[in-house]
């Protein structure tokens, strides 16, 4: 009986804590906009981000997707892309959070 009560309390606590979470478990790279334009004045810089693909058949789009995931993990929703490798298999930029 005590085991069922303890289990019930743990389940209730886990549900309550999950409701308080402000960030999703898996970052949403689709919410990150990438541009070569400067960020708006109301944006706060979060730091550098990078993206790459490990295969020679990779595309710049795949590298950008990887960079967007890096930015999403940092809480960003905007990236100013600054460089692309000659082969297009890596990109870099600066991540921002914009209101």
C-alpha cells in the first residue's frame, strides 16, 4: 500500500514539474530565422553558432539546419549568418534572441 502511495506522489510531482517547464525538451530549429542581415536593435546577442555536415555529399542547407539547431539549443530565434566554407559543408554565424 505504501509503495502505491509513494509511486502516486512521484507521478504527481513529475506531472507538476513538467507543467512548469519553460523550454521544450527538444529545441525547435524551425523557429530560428537565418539571414545575412543585422539583427534588430531589440535583439540580444547570445554568441557564436556553427553548423556542419560530415559528408562530402552534404549541402549548405544541411549545414544551415545544423547551425539552426545549435542556435535553438542556446535559446535563439534569429541567426546572422556570417561565413560559409568553400565546399559549403560548414557555416557560422551569431545567435540572437529577438522579442
